[in-house]
C-alpha cells in the first residue's frame, strides 16, 4: 500500500486507486478511503478537492503524458484559489486547462453532460453516500456532517453568505458550527430545521412515512413549509426542540408533533453517578435527579408524591426503563406528552 501521507490534491487526482474510490467503483466492503479521511483530517481539503475534480471530469484510465497532466491540474488548482467554482467554467485559463485534460484523455464530462447540466453542477455541491458506512463531510463553515448510507446532501451554491442552507435526502447527523448571524437550515422534504449551532440528527428517506429530527445538544427550531416553500408566519407553526427531544412529521396526515427520542441519553456523564443509588429516597427527589441528568421535563404532583419513597440501584438502564421501575414501585404510570414525561399517580400513605 502506498504512503499517502504527503499527497497533495494533484497527487490524489492521478492515483488510480483514489480515482476508483471517488467514482464509486470500489467494492462495497473496501472502506480504506473512508477510514483514511477520518484518520487524516489535515488532508481533508486536498482529498475533497481531488475527489470533486475526479467526479467533475469523470477521469478514465488512458495512457497519458504525466508532464502534460500535471501542468493542466496545476492550472486548475491555481485558478480555483482565485475564483468561485461557477466562475471557473467561464474562465479562459480554466478552459485551456480542461482542454489539456481532454487531450490527455482524462475528461469526457463536458461532452457527456452538456452545458445545461454543467450549470446545474456549478449551482450546488452534491455529496452522495453510496457506500455501506457513514461518511464524514466538513463544510466551509467548519460544520461537520455525518452522511449515512443511501443518503444525499446538496449544499447551496451561496452557502455561508447570507445564511447556510443544505438539502437532505436520507439520514445525516449534523454538528453545526455556531454563528448567530448566519442561521443553518436543513431542508428535508416539507420539513425545515433551523439552528444557530448545535448537534442533531435528521432522518428523511423518500420511502419512509415519517421525517424525524432528534436533538443531541443545543436547541433547534423545526417547521413545515407551506406550498410556496415559506416558513410559518406565527410561532404556532414552529416546534422548538432541546436535547433528547425530537420532532416527527407524518407525511400522510401532514402533522408535525414533538416527542422524546427513542432512547434518551445522559447529558453529563457525571450526573449518572448521582442517580445510581437510592435508599428510601423521596420520589420527587429521584425524579428531579433524572430530570436534571437527561434534560427531560418530568411533570408530576409534588405534594401528592411527597410521602412516596424509592429504594433501588439504577445502573445503565434506559430512561424509560428507570421510569417504569419507579412507577411500578408507587403504582403509577407515565405518558409522553409534547416532549415531556407526565406521571399519573395516587397519594402515598
């Protein structure tokens, strides 16, 4: 195996193994380049630029003059630092460099797709994960997107100017760099997620009956677009989510509801140690500790439960299992209502 540590963009473009990966021609079980990207973040920009060039020019395997190819690539890289991608398609120096690649036998892209599709490619940056493993994408604002298999992410051409916009089909986890002046929007079908900086997951496969947005950290706003693609005019059309909450949009009924994620996680690991051991502890105190550990609002009648006590060791059980154990002890029940836990109980003697 070659040592790719010192490779630059032009080196990756000319590497046969790299080009096969960029064009999706490697076997599904071959995860070398995905692993390499994750382990060598310092080469992320070189790898992504090379990958985009290979895809754009559909590099094929022909016998070429290495000096001629290197000259053409250097010309493209030089121009890409001075102009935006869409400007390059109209730039004379770029056309000369692209022509050299054509002469060298490395590009049939423009002849295959034509001018109309060339304009569309310039308008957005499309990231597709056809592999079997999640793929990490670093956006220009330093936000990181984990794109899951069978998913596609389109990045707006003016991303980072007035605001940050991406369009998702499939599933992705977003870790958004905070920027209070430029909100981050994720469009997934009819549902839009707006954030300033946080971590959350969006699942929006075309074949699924639902779209879900689950928050890991921070706060997000979710709303359904109207027929014209506009946001709601009043707050009643928006749902605000905090950690361990999720919004679910039911496509058939066009309902957007708020609930808890399937398996809420402890927000701070040190909080878990405080929750583990209870010995004849008042139920309100137990519930408040769970509430604090998971960041989940638990609604109950404090006076009604003031004489109820709980003795148990809670280890790594999921939150809902913990709640079931508590409710069973005091003969109560709980429901999930609008992203909160509501406990229905009787007074303890």
